[in-house]
C-alpha cells in the first residue's frame, strides 16, 4: 500500500523504515531542509541501531522516498503524522506542527485519506484534527482520523516497531480500523522478513487493540506516566536505602519477582530523561488540570525526578568537599545508552550544575557528543573514557553505555588524580571496583572504600614505577 509519513525524527524515520520493511511503498517528508537533503543523499541525521540499514535497504528496493510535505500528501491513502510535540513553557504540548500538517492536508488532498496521529498528543487531539480538516477542506476531501500511538524506546525502536506487545488504534469508523489492520497485517501475524534476526525469536503475536480515538491517546500518556512513576518510586526507595544501609538493587529484585510489579523500570539512578517521559508526564498533568482532575501523584513523580540531579551533585560535593577547580570526568551524555539523543538528558542539568560550582568537566559519550555541544559548548569533549579520566578528581557515570563495562581499571587507576567513581546508574558491583583501588559511590547502596589489598597493590605498583623511574634516570 502507498503510505505517507510526515516528519523524519526518531519516530517518523522508524515508522517509514519499518512500514517499508514489511512491504509498503512509503513516502516520507521532512520540513527541515538540511535534514531532508541528508536523507535524500543517504546520510542519517540521527543514530538509532539498525535504522540506517533498514532505510538503506528500503531505498535501494525503491520502497522508500524522501521529499516535501506536498508530495507526501499526494502520495498515500494513509498519512501518518509523526511531527514533534515539544512542551510549551506551561507544560502543554505544542501542537502547532500537527495543526500545520492538518491544514496542509485539508487544503491539498482530494479523494479519501486516513489521517493517523502517531505523534504523542493530548487526549481529544483527534477531535481537534477532525474539526480542522473539515474547516479547511477545500477539495471535497473524504477522510477518517485515527490515533496510533507509538510505543518505541530509543535505542530499540526498530525492534519495538516490528515486534510490539500491542498495536493500539483509536478510530471513529470501521473503514479506518480495516485500513489500519491491512497496513499492520504483516506485524500482527509476524510474517515479514525481519532485518534484525535471521530467525525471529518466536514471540506472542501482538494484540491489535481497536478503541475510540480518545482512549488510544490516553493509553499512550497513561503508559508513559506509569513507567515514569515506577522509576520515581524506586528512586524514592533508593534514598531511604542509603540512609538505613539497605541495598536498593536487592529491594528492586525482590519487588520485581511479583508478576504484578515486574522487574522492568525499577532501576534507580540519576532520573529519567529523553523526549518522552519528562514531557509526557508534564502534558498529562496539564490535561488533567484543564479537566479539573487532581493528578498531584504525577506532580510528585516529576518532583522526585527533578530532585535527582541536586541529590547527585550533593554526592559529588560530599566526596570532593570543594568542587571548584576540580577535574570531573563525565562518562555518558545521552539520556540512555544506544542513542545519540540528549533531549532532557540528566547529563545536561548535571554538567551545568557542576560547572556552576566551578568544576572543570571533561566528557565522553560514544554517540551523543555532537548533539550535546549546543547545550554544553564550554566543556572538553574527549575521544575515550581514559582521556576524560586523565588527572580526574572524580569519574561520574551518567549513562550506562556497555563500553564502560569493558574499561581497564588498572590503567584508569594510573590515569586519575584521585581514585573515586560516583555512579549515577549503578553499573558495577561495588566490591569489584573497590578491588581495583577505587572508592565507589552509587545509588541506593552503601559506598565502598578501596580494599586494603588493592591499596597495597597500587602502592606496590607505584613504588615499582618510581623505582623504575630512578633506575632510568641513574642509567
Ligand atoms: C519511553 C517508553 O519506554 C516508550 O515505551 C515510549 O514509546 C517512549 O518513551 P524512551 O524515552 O526512548 O522510551 O526510553 P526509556 O528506555 O523508557 O527510558 C526513559 C528514561 O528512563 C531514560 O532516561 C532511562 O535512563 C530512564 N530509566 C529507565 C530509569 O532511570 N530507570 C529504569 O528502570 C528505566
């Protein structure tokens, strides 16, 4: 089926790539000319695992095209709107891009169109879309509006699109439901050539849930807000664990064994970031406020999350006493591993706070440094974790990239000025790090000091090195 996708961001690019992958003929439009020309010349404007290859294959097979919005409106019977809905100052979602696309469709399209809102939008946006389409309808357009929220996690969005737990469609006609079922048929039956696995691990076929538009819109905000609430809950418990000397990872493990709770999203840390949770929680609170409903529970979720940065900086102060003039290696800038996205990343607020106290910050991130430069122009960007750690008074871990699990601690020990790791993502087993001669502070767990044997080893190593230096100078 010919399908149009409007917007080539993290959601739009995954949507057009995966719809092409399952056999549709997709036209994707992007209003950012620079991004569009990159895509037309086969250059990816963002990092998302596997996406580049899926897009390349689709373009080569002639099932994926990039161009302007007008062309997209003419192209497909179904038009997926995947434009950004960033937060306004008051927390409302900014729907101006959505409104602009709706107007463009109404003014240009004729015949039938299924207009699908995939961007995360407040409940009742679908009814606003309908009103707008009829208000600007110039060419006798016959249309349906549907909500089809995305449940994509950055870093695994191709996997999440092709192997979802559920596909939710909010529709106002049987025609729209039927068309969406046709579009998603290969995914519903899991019958397509998967670009990720030679033989796809057998999964339960996804549930194709048909609701009204408003319920579908609410499923998205409610799901994200619930996940954010789980994270703030375990972060709240982590603070108590630090005071009473319990281990929050054990508490989370014990809780997660209850299938009603589940182990996922109970990892304590420096807080949730990204372009979804922070803005979706804000938007949900605003929707409730405007509807006269009390969502103070979610306001607490937000407050707990916002406090994580200050609580983490306090750990740094406790360890360094004076932050001014200290060299701090920041490992990780992206809001989570396997993405280059730094939007609403905890790293941004943390680094700004450390710099405000006069720290000399040297950062390393495998993918996100380019995108971080506009938010953090005045820090040093390093080529690897060791360069960031040179002469460091502390290593601060903000994003749990796998690369950091492979570092050579012996080499690091001779690189840093002071053997201190403050880990905002509980990447390591404390005792392991102390064996390498580092003091290790983490979240919701006891801090550990370097083991005596490690100190002896390190002192021994230093003595040997000093002796070698003396021998060399005598020679
Ligand atoms: C989220 C939802 O998971 C996804 O379903 C929705 O479609 C879009 O928003 P995403 O924002 O890409 O996906 O990342 P996610 O993996 O959910 O992590 C969000 C933030 O929560 C990250 O900053 C992550 O570090 C943090 N997090 C996640 C925790 O702090 N603890 C956890 O246990 C899980």
